[in-house]
């Protein structure tokens, strides 16, 4: 039996706890509670197994990973194992002593997320009063520490016009890299799609703003466009079970952070099985790996090894079947569902459903 190539990156979702409540959060609708979280010893074992499997990078994520008191310890484990470590944080819990400890432990990179450039816009999305000032203070501390920093902005209909100001803030704060990512519409994002989806004109304006900034030079820019205005999907996660492995706070192992919505499948857990066994032979990771699972039109399409049929979770969320061609593709028999959502943007909703734990 030929084993698949090892994953490049581990997304370690240490916790779903977060002081913010963004309506596009990539966490699942069913958030996992603190009592269910893996302990330090189990996370250490996960990192060891990941390194043994061939993983090169670990992204410490959440929720807010800084809510975990053992974050520094886990960063030092990653350093001992020679894993490149990246912290994905909202920055609101960061202070000088914590940053110094992370730096000493060997943290390689920080991705600091911003909800907007204005205080009011940031509070409206994140739902946390005073968050913007705390983020700016965090960015200044990171800059002073010398740890390489990327600023992340998720954009949508309410803040997309402020992309030029986002770049100006990134330059002022000394970020080496900026990611401008349009909201992706699954999970919380899908619940809030009618309030977040930008119009075609807004999308075009945002692309022009990104191109104008690129032309200035001196800032590395990643730009993620919204699927809904495309006619071909993105290669979701670089292909199912090909490059990424995601471990949830309670230890479930997923090919992508949204995969828990897929019905009638067992989600393996690091408490029961090794990461290598899960990656190589679990039914979940082999379900949509490669091209054998594909229906038409993907099966006979020349792009099938470029976009791998798009996003399985988007196919499930919109068509009810994860094995369908991603409806973002104009060749999909379900593409009208996406066209319909784009046409509906004149009836945009204003209220958000914030990301919260269920009672
Ligand atoms: S997207 Fe917002 S709510 Fe979700 S983890 Fe990030 S900061 Fe927290
Ligand atoms: S038909 Fe399938 S493989 Fe071809 S472009 Fe569309 S989603 Fe990609």
C-alpha cells in the first residue's frame, strides 16, 4: 500500500475560548468547552507525533490560543522538535511578560488579527469593547520584540472600503506581511452571509486597492478573494488530506477546520489513535483524498488536480452532499445556489449572529 505524502502543517486549535465573537469565525457552530480540552501532556504527544510524521510547521490557533496557560510550554516543545511555530492571535490577551516568554520559548512568527481599522468597526465585529487599542498595543510590542509579524484583516461588506487604511495601519505598525482575506462562507460565515457578502462592485474595488498597494512595494501582501464571485473554486486546504492536519481542542483530527459538519463519518481522536495512523489510513482522511471520489463534471475536468474539486464543506453546506462538485464552480449543476446568493445582495441583512457558546 502506498502511503500519502506527509502533511506540511498542523493547525493546533488549542481552545475555542475567545474574548471576541466575530460573526465569520472559522470555528464550528458547536464550540468545544474548556472541560473537553486536551491537557498539556496530550498536546505535547500530538506535537511529537506530528514531527515524526513529517510535519514542518505548527500553527497555534483557537479561539484565542493565549487563553491557554500552557502556550509557552507548547511553543518550547515545538522548538525542541524543530517545528516552525506560528501563533494566530487576536492580541487582546498579549502583554510584555507573555511576549517575552513566548520569544524565549522560540516562537518564530505571529499572525495578529484585526477586525477593522476603526474602533467602532472593530467593536461591531469582535463585540469586545476596547479591543482595537489592545491590538495596536500588541502590534507595537511584537514589532519591538523583533518576532516577524503578519497582520490579518478579514474583509466583508462593512469594512471592504477601508482596505487602503488597513495597509496604512500595517505599514505604520511595521508589519512585514499583510493578509487581506475576504470572508469564507461556511459555519458562522454562512450563518451571517447575508450581512457580510460584498457586492461585485465592492469586490472589484477591493482588488484594485490591493493592486495599488502591491505597486508601492515594501510590503508582502496575501489576498484571498471570496469564492462566491469566482467561477472556479480554490483548492481548499491544498486538497483534502494532502497538506494540512487540524486538531480540535478536544483532540478530534480533521482534514480542515470545518469538516466536523460532514455527517455519518467517525472523527478519529488523538486520545485513541496516533496521528500517523489517522493521516495514513483513517476513512475520514481517505474519503476525498485524490481524485477517485469525484463525480462528473470534476472526474473528466482538466483542473481536477489543481483545485481538487473545491471545498467539500461548502458543497455539503449548499447542496446537502459533501461529494458534490463545489457549487462555486460554474460547471457544477448546483452553481445557481451561489448565483442566487450573489443576486440577493440587495436584500442584505444588517444584524449579525455573533459567535457564542450555546447555553
Ligand atoms: S475569528 Fe474572532 S471570534 Fe473567532 S477565534 Fe478569531 S478572534 Fe476569536
Ligand atoms: S469541474 Fe470540478 S475540477 Fe473542474 S473546475 Fe469545477 S470544481 Fe474544479
